[in-house]
C-alpha cells in the first residue's frame, strides 16, 4: 500500500497475524500525575476529531516508564472505545522486527552491512532485477541498501494505485512465496536507480532481508522473530499471521469497505498483527537497546546511515527519524494505518487506524511534538 507524509512523501507499508488474543491489564485509561489533564484531554480531542472526520476507528496509547494512557474513538458509531486488547495489522512496523533481526546477526559477526546481497541470496529473478541502460547493478546492492531503502530495486507492486492493488489481492486465502514476490519485482521496469544514490521506499528490500535472515540463521524469519524478539520481550499479543491464520483481529477497511491483506503478500515486509500495548513495549525496549548486546548498535541506529525520506523526515536502518522528535515506524496494509515511536525524553506512543485510506503521518507528527514537550 502507498501513503503520503503530509502530502509530500509516497511510500509503501505492510502487516498482519492471528490466534485468540490474550487479555492484558490495559484498562480504558490509566492516568497518573505524569500525564497532566491538559495532555490527556488534548489527546482525547485529537483522537475523536480525527476518527469522526474520517469515519474510522482510531485507538492509541501514550506512555512513559511509569504510566500508560489509552484513548480511542469510533467515528462510524460515534462511541468512545473501551477495549484496547484487540489486534491490529501493524503493517510496515514489522520492518523494525526484520531490521532488528539483521542487526542481531551482524552483532554475531554472521553478516555485515557491506555484504553484497548476491553473495548471500542466489535467485535468477534477483540477478536480472537491476538492469539500467544495459548495465547490471545488482552486485552493487549491499545489506545496508536494503535496510535504508537505497537499493534501487523495484517494489513488487510497481506503480499501481492502492485501489488497483487491493482489487487484485483482497483475498486473505491467497499465498505467495518470497521467490514469487521477487519474480513480480523483476517484471517491474520503473523506479530503478543506482544503489546508494537516493532513497525510495521499497517492500522488495525487506522481503530480501527476510530471506537473508533465513539463510544466515537457519530459521524461518517467523521462527527468528518469535525466538529472539517476541518471546524475550514477552509480547503476548503479537502474532505472525502466516503462522496463525485463524486468529481474531480487528476488521480493517479501505475507504470504509472491509478489506484484508494476504499474510504472505506482506511477509517480512509487514505481516505482524499486535495490540497497542505490545507495540508500545516493543518500541520502548528497542529504543532502550534491550534487543542488542552491544550499546553501539542502538547508537548507530539512532544516529547513522540515514537517507532523506521527505524534508526533515529521515529513514535509517529500519527506523524513521521523525524530525528528531521521535524514532519508530509507520505502517499501512489494505485495511489499517499504524505508527509506533519512542522519544528521547522517555515517552512513547503507538496508534492504529482501521482504514488504510486515512494517513497516519500528520497524527504521528502531532503526537511526537506533544510528547517531546513533556519533562
């Protein structure tokens, strides 16, 4: 799916998952003095206005190390949301799981940022995917180029508009292999460029990173996520939809019409579904460096290897630097938009919008700005 950052950035994001969600202790609202009424009332007003104006459901969590505050409103029924345990497709927020896995393997000296991807992945579709003016640049694509979307590879959805993509693939029973997605990408002729020369958001990059995880670790990327991220962080309401096809998740929409993305169409570029609480736990632990053994790893992720995404918004190794206010990721599937981020002052947020046609970027910027002003 494609989305715009305040009307200037177009990109593509993904995700989903399933099983019976386990109840957490998240209540309608947990308010402490660290969240003054001026902040919570402002948040509630923003959530309600956004949901009503767009006829969608908007749910969110904001947090610091001591406090969580939940807010939600259903603009279709004009009711306050009281259940925050539901699972949402978090889409390309999944990319942070994929990038984290790659960085963990790099810490183990099993991989490096500068490894050419053709030295790891052998695939006839990949070998012919980056032909430009009669020259083949595929051997110039490195792991780092996949992580920060500077590979020059085409997205396997090409230039098709969201409406066209959803009409073609809006069937959750469809299945795809990574090899099949690479074949689709090979057939795309537009949006190719010399590796490292610029930024262009591309889901093919993160399908390839999933293949690299499998090649290097000997586990499927789903198994790796579970063993080294989901279980260590005790994410009780985070699932890979390809492994749990029958799990109950919230209904997604596109322009108010119910939709659902096939899990393997998103794959390691975005198939996770999760609760707001788990999204918040992940981003806080990621930002604190808890998923890495070397403190220099998170320092690098926060400071190095960024490409300009749009204006002051930058994209690094699987992370969006939102104007220095927060660090996280956005996501879009056929039926959802989402965002999760942590701020340098120890605040974090995550939210889900149950209509993929409603952009998450303005709200992400507003949330980041509000939380960055707290002490």
